[in-house]
């Protein structure tokens, strides 16, 4: 028995082997679970392949385990799942596959173990370990997956052009595994991705985004985005991001490459936070720079209002990418819109008024925003970086002081639009917004106390200055008399 196979010498694997032996069926642990045994990664999902019906083995193991085992059979796919305690056991019969040019859905036939392993995406996922009593723990590794794990290589078991053309999602999976495991894609395999990149068009956005989310959750997400760019996939799946690449030079002055700057910011955020949506905020924080890039003879390259325009782009990008159009999208939009605010505060001077506005606009996301802003300082000038970070520390202290005093997170003015309309007999109109904004600004500027009494009095003054006066409320009881 191979030393690594000793890790499956556990009750659940012995029971599956017993079930397979009762049917006289060869049965193997396969795929990602075997890979993760070698990598020392924990997994609760265990895939089994049998030569013959996998469903029958699933039914047999359910009977052997008895109470606590839950069986789900998917006859259309020839698979079955057994849930037992915290484990999910997946069973399928060995298969061979063939593909049509216009679809990644294969034509499936019964096959041998060799057929089944050869159809898998990468050699590191094409290993199997026997669970039958006779030969328990024997490793089947026809495509040298163990060696590729040792060498940290991603390659396909068969011709990569056929592998990627048959199922183009495997190109995304190659990038994802290279990112998660920090492995290298074999040059021949990567060249095949380049040749077949256009085939990604038959893959749904939902499938692509699923792989992108796994890339974004990886320790160093930039690895995946660089591979997507270099392979030609990025231009096809996310053209707006690909457009950020490149440096334009006018009169000897060039701007920084915003694509690589963005990836540095993304990795900086990833070092500080597992929040995948904050990472998306980092990836998209400068997304409008290509659209706002201008040359000014006086100051050089400018990207005026790229944060505001970028925020307006987020809903469209999320729709196109099939990312969620919910609070996650709004959160990313907020990060994009506000990412320049703390930096401008540091440069212009930290006033109480500006800090109050930042706290109100960022709300509970202020800490995430500060993580993004610190990550955005990527200058090669160490003194400049140190100066900015020290100023951010001063800003952070000022924010804590004002927050402790004014409690402004998720703050709303003590007088709302409904009270304004009722007081002055107004319907929803621009005047209501004028009065409401005046109250909000006066409180944030520190000119009016953050109390209902002070805000109400200021409301009356602003309204009077605009020729608006309270309606006279008649006393219906007195009128009746």
C-alpha cells in the first residue's frame, strides 16, 4: 500500500469497498479527493467510480450504513449521492465521452476505468485508489498525476487541444487550479488554451463566474487574472477589464499600467481580507480609467471622476457577467465610488465636516473602505507610501473620535422628508429635497446640533428663506363646536 493510501484506511472507505465487493464490482476513490490527499487538503466530498453501475453501489452502502445515511439517485445522469454525517459520497459508473462541436455536454457511454480517468480535465485529477478488499489502497496513476503534483504542474491527460475544444470550461478550470494551488500550467497546455480561447463562447456566463469566484477567493488572485489576460480569455469574458492594460505615452510622459496596478491592489486587499466582494471592489475600483483618460498639457494624464463613472458602470458589468444584482452589487458600487474619498481627505486636510460626511456615506462599510484605500497606495516611492499611510492613521484616529462623539454610522437626519411635507403641506417635489439637504449639510458641517429640536428650527428657517411656510393646522374639535 502506498503511504498516501493509508489516509483512506478508514471505516467509510472500508464500508464502500464492502458494498462494492458484495456486487463483485471494482470501485475506486477518484478525482479531487485523491489530489487533496497528496496536498494535505481536507475535503468532505468524496467521489467514487465503479466499473459498472455506481447507483447500485450507492444503494448497497446505504443499506450497510443503515440509520443516518440518506440516498439521492439521479438516474438521468447515472449518478447517486449518499449523505452520511458530514460526508457527501458521490457514486458514478465509469464512462467514456464524446462531444459535439457546438456543445460541452458529452455523449456518455459505459466505459472502463481507463476511459473514465482519460476523460478527466488534468492529470492531478486523473488518479484513483482502490477500495475493494483485494487491492485496497492500490493507486492507479496512468498519467503521472503524482509526479505532476510534486512538480506543481497543470497539464491534461490527453491532447490539450481536444480536451479544451471538447469542454472549453476546462480552460477556466486550468487557470483556477493554477491560482488556487499556485501551480504552473505546462507551456504546451497553455498554448492550447490560447489556440482554443474562442471556444469559451459556448460556456454560460454562470459557469465562468463560478470559476472567477474561486479565483477571487484564492490567496493570490492576481495569478488567475494574469493567466486569463495572457491566454486571450480575458478579452472574451471580461473586455472592460482587459482594456485597462497598457501604457500610453505623450511627450515622454506615460501613466501607470492600470491593469497591473489593479492586480497589485487586489493582492494587497487579499492579504488583509477574505471578503470576496471587497476583492471585487478592488478589482473594479479603477474600471472607468480607460473611459476617463485624458491628456492635459498643464498636468499630464488625468482620470477625472473615474470613481463616480466607475460606480455607474457596476450595475451593467454585473448584469453582463451574471454577478448578483443585489446588496453585493451595491456594496461593490459603494467601494468604487468612495475609494478616492479618504485619499482626498488626506491630501486636502482632515476636517471634521469631511470626516462626518465620509462616515455617513460609508456607513458600516467604512472599515472595508479603509482597507481598500490603504491597498491602493502602490507607489514605488517608499517615502511617499510611508507618508500616505501615516496620514491614513491620522484620519483613522480622527474618524474614531468623531464616531465616538457623533455616532454617525448609518445616520439619518432627525427630520425626514415626510415631516417636511406634512409641516409645509408639500407633495414630493424638488423643494422637499432642498430643505432636507440643507438640514443634512448643516448638521454634518457642525452648524446645527444633531437633535430633532435644532433640526426642526433650522428647517423652518430654510423654508422661510425659500418662501415656504408651515400650513395652519385647524382644530377640528373647536370647528365642530
